[in-house]
């Protein structure tokens, strides 16, 4: 049978093996037409922020037609012949024969959210469980979870290295024959039933001007137990009949034996049974699943940019509408005894109605969290110019403010703000206080535009982001970029496509003198010539992060790792293919210490290192750990060296960078208020003193004597610091400042004398920046702070990202640039992913605002991990007392063989609070089973009949019943001398619950005194990366609500792993449904306030609850309420 049938139209009744999702629509931008996907290929030419418009996916969706007909993808066992059906077999599915080490599958891909194709899947074993590879230091390979209904799950370990040879519609011809008995007899494992039905010989031929798409080729591969497989995959040694892997993937004809009938295979291979080619924009079908690989660079750019834009654009549109919505507002002075013209603080009451909340309900759930709210004041609705702009703070629950209740009545629909009149605006509001005002929120698009611009670093004709460090002009034009640099950029794009490196590996290496635009286009592979066949491929670059001349320093550094991990560290860091490393570990496994070892190794081998993380807290913690370890390593290295020995190791200079204007403000504040500490930077700044530029400036100029917490300079400090110190101590312009810092004059004398100008203070900080070895800052600061941007683009030799599983891909691109700098990513893909704020929000017609929410949730680490980069795993629990991690390990980390370290022995002094907690549990709940000897175990306090209230504006939930149980437990624990307040923290998944906890602690005297030293409560999301001895989690769910978003496995993991010594969970067991053995784990069904059915998957949470119940670690309490 011939396969040259003409292409036919593919109807809407094509297959769809994914669950249909609601349609998607973004509000159109007023006069600006939507951008096309091609417009993503050019970054903005101006630095002035411009409005970002949605791409083609923002178009309104048509109404859904009839449910599409199912026609799922096919995966059929097959054998691949080296030449023809008479020749040797090069790959074969194990179900057909055991003759081959390489497995083969005939694939027909019909998923509508990717390019349809027909072809061959080859799989090369990585070894059982990859244990030998991991122990040898190669790392562990992963693949994305195949379950489309659970795409929010992380990737999983895979024991196979997969290479696809894909042929799309119009690229191939085919022929089919029944397999003769002589050929069938060669395959001893074929069942008699299969043979009786018939087996097929399928021949696929590429058309003359076509090439197959090879996916997965070139990804790092190892099989420690089978060197022959390594030689086939990595070095193109012949597999059989003189045919190598490179020969096979470049073949023009493929002969397969498929274990299905000719009729079945014919239906599979016909082109008119394939969906139409998939391309962006997304057509009329709006069901879409996230991709962890991209067919083209444009797909990559469009998906990542649109996932960012669609998350915020519709919110910005509503924020703009609110800025234009002028409404009467009542200003109520906070102090009625003061003349109105002298009052600066008011309550501003803005009457609203049900129509307002129906219009802005979805956006308001996002906007109310903005910390930069202002009221724009007008004399009347017709006025265009504002009469004033006042800072404002939204009062989320105005009825809880007693002072407001006595000043002015409000309704449930009213908005109430606390506002501050600027000092230069003392105009009275008038006797009736009836001004008009509109609400102004901070722009939702500023950070979005930074991310979109970062993604556009990977346009085909983009120029190098770090041109200066490559010895190129800062504003270099594309035509001037050397082919060698363009080749690095093309390799970087291949990494971010996630499909392997075949196209890059079979292209010739660039020629140094190949200049001009034509040469550059050829170097990038933009010419239209068909791909020539090659006999030898290029190898991927390998970077040795331990290429440090002083072997003793390497030894001193690796001693920071656990003894059982040191050899693995040495191998993994010495052979990082592509210069990309990934480290993962669960909570309490020492990720930050491991990341610090990596950062210091990279600094010693490469040069200056830029360190980043998705949050200010994570950046600060990482910087502190790197600094601590560089001091420890130097002390270990110098242990037997005299103080005057010139070969002593020096501390690396680690700086936690904030914007220079923030650093300057903090420095000046601390000059005047030396005990000001962390509040030195005004406003909502995240500034912290430790390791900041202000910290190092004070340490240099005062030797740590002026500000507590700064350091006395150690003899082993970075050699450049002493040079800077001497330079400024000898400069007479700094005499007055030195006198103040040395204590010879007061601040008043300094202020009245020759105060140092701001530029002179900044010059010290700039001098420090020039000497920095490791600069730690956020992704936004690397682009928005000009000094850091110049340092990144002109000096950074490598990148290290902590908490990379919580970082957006666009943020990674912002830090990493586009020239394939060495990079190391550290994180836990099973903790919280990047924040995607718009997930299920839709307009009145049911159109989702963000149809790419799942793509936006794929983290920087998750994408690189899923592409096949080997991962270094830490497998020893170091923080939690033995037994506290067991349940989470079983449910969340079943593929990680972990152990408890010696530091987890619960008899150690550091676990005394856990032992006291267990004693208290036994005394108060004698029916609760004791944990296994030598271990701790979490306890669940069950509160049947809990009432849960939902905030009508934010959608967040609070449960006063469970809060009271939790706080009573904490107070009793403290009063019976079984615990200390500072060792206990109360957490909750819901912001409204956290607010209610704080309110109850302040207002109820039985809690105020006893819990005065207890840390402030926090949401689970806000507490990631932090810990305390005893953690009390208030779930805030009940039987009536169901588990809701507490069932999310990533959040569940963070929620139950913040403790060192004890975990107390307060909630209602029935929230997850029936816990009896044998009960179905699929879903929990409840109803919301409007009576709508709510279906929640809670398999992991249910298993955790069941494990606690099976262990006898559940205590029932009776809810007591005031009558």
C-alpha cells in the first residue's frame, strides 16, 4: 500500500485526549491592536516602559462546539532494522525480543497542543533506578509527568534516555506489507495471538527535500554498568551492521516491524488521520496543556511571554478602569478634636454597591494586596486634573475597627481606607467632606515588561546581553557579533527549547574569520539549505567547576559536604555538560549549604559569580550562608599556616546588594541612629543590614565599632578591602566622617560641620562593588539597578540560583543572559512553584483570563530538569528530628532513598523542645499513641464541627474555632513549662486565618501576655525557607468546605516540613472525606456558598491524614463556643 495519499482537511472532530478547559479571553487594549507572535522577536528599542499588549491568544474564544471525537496517540511495540527487513535489528521492544539493548516504539502523536508526527522512539537504559550513575556522581535524569490531569506535579525520575525521530505531515511517504513467517520467527517473544492476527512491516521514507526532527539527541547520558551503551550514545560507535546512532537518526528510510495488523498500522500512518499542523496562535480550540519542550524558538518566546502577560494584563486593565472611576468619598478625621485643616490622618469611606463588586470581584482579589495604594482626589466627577494624591491603606475588615464604628457607619459593600494627607497639602476638605476620589494601584505591568524583555533576549537576531564581557561594544549590532558568540547563543536557545541538541551538534563549528551578516546567518542556521548528512558530531561543552589550581582549597571546600557525598560532588562538579548543574533536595537536606559550596567552587574556578533567588529573604539567607562557609573554608585551609604566610586563603567578598539609593538612605540613617538596625531603610524596603553595601562600608571605615552587627576586619578578609580602607582613611575629605565613626565627635557636631556628600559615600560602595567576588541580589535588581546591570553584563562569569524551583523562567533569563554562561540551579521542585496569580479566574462569559497558567507555573529548575539535565540529589535529612519527615517522605518523595543524619538524633540537646512537647501530648491526650522509641511523630488535633468563614472580597478563609484550639494549645504548652513562646510558630494556608490569629493574640488577654514572644504568624507560602522548633498549622478547612487548596501537594509539603522538633496540625479530619481503608481516594465533593459543586483531588493529603490516624496520632477536641 502506498503512503502518498494527498493531505485532507482535519475537522474539529479530531481527537482530544485532554480534559477540555474553559475558553480564554483577555480584555482588548483600547486603541492598540494585539501583538502577533512575530512581534515577540524584537525587544523594545527604548528604555522607557511601554504598555505590553496581549498576543494572539488573547482573542475572544468562540462558543464551544460539540465534544470532539477521541483519537488518541498510539504507542506500538516495534523493531527497527539496520537496513531492511532482511538485515540485523538495531532496536527492539523487549516484548518482541530480548536481542537488543535499545528499545523501540512506533509512535503516532495526535495531541492537539503540539505538532502531530509519526516516527520512532528509541530508549537507552540508564541503569536500574539510576543508582550506579548517581553514586558515581553523574546525577539522575528526569522526565515530565505524563498524567495530563496532574500537570502541576513535578517531573519524575526516568530510567530511560529517550530519542525521538519525528516526521510531520507532508514530510514522508510510507508502504506496508504483512510480515512473512521467516521474519516473524526471529522475534521469540511475540505471542501466538499477535502472530495469528498478523504483524506488519512498515517502511517510512523522508521526501527528498525534508529532514526528520530529532528530539533528545545529545542530552547527557551515562550507564556506569554498561560502557558499550555509553559508547553508542556518546561516541557514535557502531551499534550493529556498522550503523551508529548518528547514522540512524540521519537515515532517509526506516524499516520497522510493528506488532499490529496491517489495517491497524495503515490507519495510524495515514496523514489524513493526523491533526493539522500545530502553530501559534492557538486556533479555535482553547484547551491547552503546558509544554516542557518547544518545537521552535518562536513557540518558546510566545509561550513564556504570554504566560507572564496573561497573568497580569487583565488586572492592569481593571486597575486602569478603577483609576478613572471617580466616586464620592467621605473623609472622617481620626482625631475629631483637631481642626480639619490640621488633621493628617483620615478614614476615607468610599460607598460601593453590588454592581461594583460584580464588576471587579476577580481583579479585586488581586489588587487589595497592593502596598502602594493611593487615592486621586477631585473636586467633582467632571474634573480631569487631580486636586491631590494621598497615600492610602485598605482596611480589609472595617467593622473590626472599633474607633471607626464610632465615627461613621459603613455597609458591607463600602470600601474604607486609612489615608495620609501630604504635608504640603493642608487644604480643608469642606464641611461635608464630599470630595470625589478614584483608587490608584501600582502598575501591574512594570515587572511584567522586564520579564518579557528578558525572554526577548532569545530572539533569533538578539545581540549578546553581556557584550562588554565578551570584549564587544556595549551597543554592538547583530551584524558585528562574531560567529563564535552567535554559536554560543544558538546553543543557549537549544537548551531552552528542551528538545536536545541534534541540530547544533551536526552543524560545523563556526569559523573565527567568518564575518558579515551572511556568515552570521549561516552560523545561526537561518539559511534555507537542507540539512546535510554528517559523519561526526560536535560534542557539548563540558565545564569543570573544580578547575582550581590549589587542590588543598578544593579539599577544604568539599569538607563542608557530608563525607558520603564528597566523591559525588567531586565528579559532578568536575564534569558539568553545557556548564549547567542542577541540585535538588527536600526540606532540611542542606540545599543552601550545598548551593554555597557550588557558588564558592564556581568563583574559584571561573571568576566573579552572580547569585540570585526569587525572593529577598532567599537571597539574604543564601548570601549569609556563602559568607559563613567562605570563612569556614579559609579557617580550615589556614589551620597550620602562620599569620604572615602569603599563601593563606582569603575570604571571598560576598555582598547582598540592594539599590544604591536604598543603601545610601540606610547608611545615612544609621550614621544618625546607630541602633536603628534593620529599620534603617524607609518605606516598604526589604533592606537588611547584614552583608549589604552599607554593612561593608561601615565595616571598612569603622572596623565594626560604630554599628552593632558589622564586622571587625579579619586578617584573612579579601585583600582589596584593606586597600579600599587605606585609600579612604588617607583621604582628607573623609576626616569628619572618620571622626564620627571613631567616636571623637558626636553626630550633631558632624551635622553642623563638614558633612560628607552623598556622592562620596556612594564612591566607597562603588569601590566595594568593583571588588565583589559574589554579588547576591534579586532578578529585578539585576536589571533595574544600573550598577548591578553593568556588573552582571560586564563582569559576571557564572550564575548560581537558589530556590530555582520557585523562580519564573523569565526571571532566570533576566539573570542568566543569552550567551550560555555557566549556571547552577538549586531547589526543590516538590515545594511551592512560581506564583501564578491568575489560574481559574474568568470573565462573565466563562473565558479564562490566563490560558497559559500551567506554563507560567513551570519553574526555571523544573524546565531544565525535565529537559534531561542530570540532577545532583541530596539524600540525608539534617534538620528534623528522626521520624518527623517519614510521612511526607512516603507521600511526596517516594523516589528518593533518604536517611536521617546524626544531627537528627532526638536525644541531642537541640531537640529538648520536642521531647517536652511529646511529654505534654502524653499528659493532655493519654489516648494518643507514643511514637516509636527514638523518634518524634506529628500529631493531628481533630476539631469536628469547625465553622469556616469566607471573606467575600479576598476569597480567603478563616476558622476561629481552630484558631482558638491552636492558641489554647500553645498557651497551655508554655504555662505547663513544656515549651517556650519563641520556639513556637503558628502557620496557616489562608491569609484571613493569619490575620485572625494576629487579631486574637492582640485582643484577648489570655493570649497577649503568654504569647508575647511568639513569632508573628504567617501563611505557608510566606514561610517557605524558614523554620522553628515547634510548628502549629491551622488548616482552616472542614467537612463542609473540603480540603480546597490545602490539597496541593507542593503546599502540603511546605506546610508539614517547617519544624525541627515537633509538628501539631489543627483541623478537621473529615475535610478530606472518608479515611477508612479501602475508601476511594479520587476526589472530595463539597458545595460552595452559592451551592455549586466543588470537586477537589486530595490523594496525598488524605494519605497523610490516614497515616496519622493509623499511627494513633489523632486527638479529638470539642469545640466550645460562647453562647
